[in-house]
């Protein structure tokens, strides 16, 4: 059965300057149709000027992060009829510079990730590049960080964080979680350096445990937990 | 005065994000209440110090006034505060202090890594480990204590100020 749902989409054109505005589109919806399907329908049939970023359409690439009815979600991961609303508000993610319509510039997220050295650090770089043996881990060692490797870097947590909104210099949930992911890895040798980087005002100490990051993660990752564990590590020194 | 590069609209937007919990769940409500209660209780504390300071002459405290001055100031203050608006205000302060205290302890425990779950593989329809049952219980304990403080304050007010 096909029914009509109204999409209230945020539009922003940088060439016009000033603020954005909302535009309404009526979209025929059937069972199984996602928000992304609706946006593609609008682009193909009603308004080709609408800009939306997407790639895999199956919640793996993390490209189509938007805010639907005020909550961050992946557009390809949210079914229209499950929302049970006649009008659906679609907005771009918060805390990122806006490029156009629903497309945001993810640079702040990746810049902060880089600043926290979110990669495996080994003192012997020659051995790291050309390993002579296997670096095995126990099940327990794996469990310490495995949950945080499920992150697809969609940036929804960074958008939902109220602290980033009020204090943009805060590193944010995703970069701090990523830092903990490597800190907790038994193969990593950059622990001290990484703790020194996060042990500052714009680091772990600015998190107020609002938990919105973990609430919106489409992969069930828990950045709020990672930040608290990282904070405990910073306290231990 | 705003810092360079900070527009008025971005300040309003930040305040909206900070003060409107939206549909992010219980933890976001706790965040908003903790911040609001912190600010309100701090403002109350300043007002309270100024108000009680009046009894001994306010900012002229270093030259201690006569007893009759303090007595008159006390009676005037009680007369001013003896109305339903201040009664309700004091009851709300009781609620906010009760909530801020216990929720603050919950947050300190969480910041030290206590009362949180251990990292585990994500599973559908299960809450993340940081939203542990201990954390939730402490949140509801803070709400319960806050409601108790509210009722106690109202009861105390009716007995003290309405003999």
C-alpha cells in the first residue's frame, strides 16, 4: 500500500548567503522505504537541486548521516513508516560547517582524530613496517577494544554532542573514543603520549556524560564509556 | 560581550542545544537538569548570602550596626519573603539541590569509571554499557531524593512561616 508522507527538508545554498530554509515535498511511501529512498525520490522526481551525500545505502559507509525529527540517524538505516509521522523533518548534522542542503563538511572530525594520533603506535617502526613475527592477543585483550572498532565514522555522535555545540574546541566523542580504542589495544605502545594529549580541558575533562553520542550510534558503539575509561586512565597517570 | 568569531545566533543555537534535551534519552535529561540546577543553586547561594548579610548591615558589615537595625532588617526580610512565590521558589531550590547532589555523585563515580559496564560487543536492542542499571538506579535515586526535598521544603515552609 502506498501512502503520502510530507518531507520537510532543510535547504541551504551557500551562494545565497544568510540562513537556510525548509522546503516541503510530498513523497509516496511504501513498506521498507528509507529516508534516503525518499530523498533520492525527491532529487529524481521533484527537485534535482537537492543535495544529499550517500554511498553504500546499507549502513556501512556512514555517508548519509542526517537529523530526522531532531535526532541524528543514518538516512539509509531509518524506515519512513517506522517513524509513524505524516510529516518528517530532515536536517543536516549539527556541529559541522554546512556545505549545501544536507551535506556537511566532516573536516573538524577528521582533524581532531589526527590530532589524537588515532592509529597504532609502535616504538620500533622498522618492525612495524616489516614484522618478523605475529603479535597475538588473548580473547580478553581483544574484548577491551573490539566494541570500539565497530565505528564507521559517520559522525552522528559528534553532531549529537551538546558539549561540542557549546564548546567547539572539545575533541568530541568519536575522536576520543578512537583514541581509547588504540590506548586499550595491547599491541599499542603510544599510551602515555595519547593520555597526555587527552588529559586537557578540551579533552576528556570537558565531557559531561550526556550520553547522546552512545544513544544515536547506529552501530551500538559506546563513545561515552570510552571517554570515561580514558578519563580514569588520565587520573591514574 | 562576545568573543571574536562568535555570532549571536550561534550563542542562541548553543543554548538551545544545551537546554533542550530533545529525544536523546534519560542521560541527556540528566545533563540538562544538572547544568540548570548548578546555575540556579549558585545564583540562589549569592542571593542568600546578600539577603542574610543585610541583617548585619550588608556591605557596611565592618562597622557593626546596632541590634535594633538587625532586628528591623530581619523582620523586613521575613515580610518580603512571606509570599507564595518565594515559597514555591524555595521548594524548587530544595528539589534542585537534592537532584544536583546525588546526580553529582553519580557523575563523579562515572568519571572514575565506576558503576559503568565493561566494553562488550554491540548487540541489537541492548543499551550501551555506559547506560548501566547502576547508573540508571542512581539517576532515579537522585530524582526521588529531589522530590522528597521538594515535599519536605513545602512541609517545613507551611510549619515555619504559617504558624
